C-alpha cells in the first residue's frame, strides 16, 4: 500500500507490515488457495514474547488463551516461558493436555459455571477472579481453598473495544465482595483490572495500578495480606504510528510499579500483543456488486468467519495484489445475514473482481477463535509456520 493510497484513505500507515505477509503471499503462490487461510509465524510469536518480557521485567506474562487457542501456538509460547490465563473449561483442558503446571494457570473469567469450577479445582488450578458476592459464595462451595483476586473497574478510555460495565466492581460493591471473602474465610490474594482491548491509552494502566493500591489498603484494613497484582490484558498490537509500542507502555507501567512493594507477584494477561502481528489472513473475493452507487466486494469469509473485528474501530490493513485507480469498496462476508458487513469505505483498486485474493496482516488474534461455520462456510484454516 503506497503513501498516496494511505493519504486518500485518511488513515495512518502501519508502522511496518509484518514479515508473515510476504510469507503468506509466497505460500499461496506455491500451494494454491482453496479456503480462507490464517498463516501464523512461530518466529514472530517468539519475538513478541521476548519483547513483552523485556519491556516489563517484573511482570510475568500469562497468555490469554481466548485470543488464539491453537495448540501449536500455545506450544510455542510455552517454550518461550509464557504462562497462561483461561476463561473456560475447554481452554484449560488444552493446557492440561500440554502438561502445563496448573498452579501457574489463572482462571480470570469472573463468572464461571459450577461444573467448570469443579473441573478446574479437581485438576489443581488455584487462582480465580471474582467480582460479585454470588461468585464468592460459589467459589466457597466448590473451592474453599482457592486463592481469589478481585476484579475492579477502571477506565477504558482510548480502547478500541471498551470492556467496562460487564465486569469489575468499585466502591461499595468492591467492599461487599471483600466482606463476603472474609465471611466465608476465602483467601483474597490480590486485585486485577482490564483497561479495554487494543488500548492506546497508557494512562489506563497507571490509573489501574493506583486503584489497585487503594484496594490493597481496604484489604489490609480487613486483615488480608495482598500479594498479587494482575494487570490484565488490553496490550495493543502496533499496527499504526498512533499505537504506543509495548516498550512505551512498559515504561509507564515500570515507573508505577516502582511504588509497589517487592513482595508482590505482578502478572499480566497479554493476548493480542503476543499473537496478532504473527498472523496474516488470506481471503478470496467471491463476488462484486454496485448498490446505490457503492461498490461491494463479497469475500469467502466475514464477520462469522473470523473477521468480527474488521471494522472502523479496528481496521486492519487490507492488501490487494492488483494495481490501478483506488476507489471505495464495502467489504462483506459470504453469508445470507445482512449483519455480515465488515467494512465500508475501504480503498482498493477499481479493477477488483471475483477470484482476487486479499491479505490481512495483524490478524493472529481473535480470528480463528471467533470463527464459526454459519451458513456452512468454512472457518479459516490455521497454518503455523516454523
């Protein structure tokens, strides 16, 4: 994509297109194309894992399995010394099958089915997030020896996908959960928060750490000895120049952690940051149309096939191998659902036609994990490159 094209689209260029884009192009040229493909670079996974750890030496990363649960990807991250965070029984089962130490697995979904808790406890998982009195009561019934960490609500300003509202407590609600932990004799070990997915605002982590410090004070007043700070997820992939690097975010976090007692274990739950830039989705144009003067491209995958996040708030680069006059296209998926519209006003060559391939880098996170077989269309096939 040229500088001229980017200016016409009035959006910043990527900082750098990842190497997996070139690899994906070469592999498709050699192997051909039959269905949507998600190429994932093991080398880039390792680079991302090492960059995260270098940026925040005190922070122990626990990969958010939900962002890409492919066993081969988990194996690479496990080899790099990355720990894990889960949100469900099936995610946990994959890790247990890999031989991951359950004592290093954090179950951070604040609301958990009873049978999921029983399964996790029976396999040795000790750490669980809570953010409601009812969940504390549930944990006491099934796992009275568990160690809990309280999810508090913090600002999600500047995140592409704000997550506040559904989870997290503050004020009297937080006090009620702490009091319930005391009532049931539960081990309340620490605090967690989430700044929102693809967060571009480093202040959110700073404010979150300070809010956690205040919560630690309330815990101490109740006789607890807090010892865990979980920074949650939201660490972004640097697709554009306006996205802070993990190094820049790390500097803000490191400065704030200097005020935290050394006795604390500090973890984080990066997902997108570790896997997004390692992936490149390849999709094919299956049809074109002009409707009310607007050009439409219909792809063989869409909202239901892994492109849930392709929208104006979270716009991946869309790369075509065609050249020529750039015009505005609406990108839609192949299903019969009118909700299956990914992106409007995407600049692509005017000469686009059925059979053309499009390459979407930075799609290693939440692509295959969010894909379905709705209407019988196949989800992207994941190809992990060694």
